[in-house]
C-alpha cells in the first residue's frame, strides 16, 4: 500500500463505541441501546466489532433537532404568546 493511501485511510479512521460515547457525551449503555433498537448513529460491523464512520457522526449531529430561536431570548413565564 502506498504512503498516500495509508495517510488517507488513517484520516478516515472509524470510531469505536467508546469514542462515540465520549464525542456525544453519552453513556456507553445509551449508545448500545440505540444500536439495539436501530436508532442513533449508523454503524458498521467488522467481525464482532462495531465501528462508526466520522462523517456519519457529523451528519447525525447536524440532523439533531434544535430548540429555541438561537437568539438567547427568554420565553415569558406562562409560555409563549
């Protein structure tokens, strides 16, 4: 394998479930539960190992719902009017 191919592969290193839990600030159990119910970040199996592609993680984060209007405005007591 050429040096250029290796550097390209190393930049695309797949994440372990432990690394994903750290990136998302979630417990390992919640990552495993999401995988069990086929929700959350798409994953690949390599033998018995589970891995996550960094681009899939980025896309998952980008597609999460956002809340609030992003301006820092507070909602009045009693709810929005």
